[in-house]
């Protein structure tokens, strides 16, 4: 009985980890390539009322804020520095999604 209980606990832990970082919609689900394209379009003046690059930046800011609310303490950082980090990450990892870049930012900023 103890073996089955231990197995059930392990399966539960690993199944939660497998789905813990899935992002299905919004800026976090965008590819890094799309993030960089949005940034270029905004710099060119796309004429959109709410440029996608602004929404992407806001998503990253709220992601970092949410991780702080959930107990991960991070160093203070301004939006420009966050955007620069995400841009650099996306240039180096174009096949990743924005969520991956934001998570890397949180790991970098985490106070240990």
C-alpha cells in the first residue's frame, strides 16, 4: 500500500510540473521571432492604437509581478531593462516563446 501511495504522489508531482509552464494565449505564447517583429513594427510606427510591443512588454511586467506575488522575490528592475533582457534573449533563442524569456528574466532577478 505504501508503494502505491508513494507512486501516486510522484505521478502527481511530475504531472503538475509538466503543465506548470504552459501558456496558450496572449503575449506569453508568442514566439520570440514574433516578439522581435512586433518590436520592429512599433519602432517604424505601425499606426496601431495599441502597438503589440507595448502589450508584450506589459505581459512581461505582469508576469514578473505575478511571480513576486507567488513568493519568488526578485530584484527591482525597470521596464526598459526588462525589455532589453527579453529582446536579447529572443535574439539568442528565436524558436522559444516570450514566456520562456520572461521565466529566464525571473531566474536572473531572483533573490536567493
